């Protein structure tokens, strides 16, 4: 398997960074040099006059490679919006896909594994004309879909997987993420239900505030 992954989600706040940084750490302790990227991060706080990309910093810390942040996250915006809307709200330049690809290639040239974290879901635009599926196709990244394990998960997951398949993306699999500690009938039955509705591989389960499931790591090696 080509170890080049896009970590995307069924929504924002579903655990993409938790999975991506956990995978980065798990791969590097297995002796692999891990390259990471969060090409665009929005909702960044300012520290000493610099916009801080906290998700990108978590990825970099997990990789232990200390990649230059200008490569890991070339575009950072204050506004907590989709990338092109955030750029417009900030009065800043839109992301440049060529610069993102160049940054990726520089990291990839010195890495055994690449982990790229998206923003929100797969169809979120990077620029108005291109979204994260387009970037995955440009870079030949395999989709790892993080599904928020709650009511409504099945529809969101199936729509995303269907879109990815129709776009011709490679799909490595999906993982359920317990975004809340409380249980519910939907939370208990979603994994079994989705297994009956798709042939896409389930990689494992991300439990609320628990260590990363080793099965997810092994499935992607």
C-alpha cells in the first residue's frame, strides 16, 4: 500500500487531528520518517503577532520530524471559515494550490509516510474552484475518513464515501470517532449498520479521549 493519506471527516470537530497526530506518532515509533501537512488552517489564534496553526503544530509534534511550519501549513487564517471564505474575511491572499503541492513534494522527498489533514469535510473548498478531493487526486492520497459517531453519521458517511468513489479517489477506509463520552442507541449501532451499507473497510474505532486503536495503525501500514 502507498503510504500517502488524506485524513478527512464527515464534519468539523470529529477527531481528524487526533487521528492524524496519533498516526504520525505511531508510524514514527515503528521506524518510519513521517511527513505531515495541514495545507490550510482557519480559526488560528494570534501569538506574538503570528497566526498559530494549532492542528498543524500537533501534527508536527506527533511526527517528531520538526518540519518547517511554512511547509507544514503554508496558509493560516484568523476567521473560522472554509479556506477561501476565511481568506476573504481576513483580507488575505487565497491559497495557491501550486504552493501547497510544492510544499508537499519537499516534505515527501524526505519521508516514508505522508499524512495530510484536511479542513472540515472532503467537499470543503480550498479555493472556490477546487476542494480537498481535488488535492487528494493531485497528490494521489488515499482517503481515511473520520466519522463522528452520533445520530446522522450513516448519511454523512455514505454521502462522503460515494462522492470519493465517484471522483475516483483511492479509499483506505474509515474510522468511527466517539466525539462525546455519552452513549446512545445511534452510537452503539452505527458501526454495525455502516458495515451492512458499504464494502469500504472499517479501520477501527477512536474512543473518546482514549489511546489510538493499534488496529488502525496496522491496517494502514
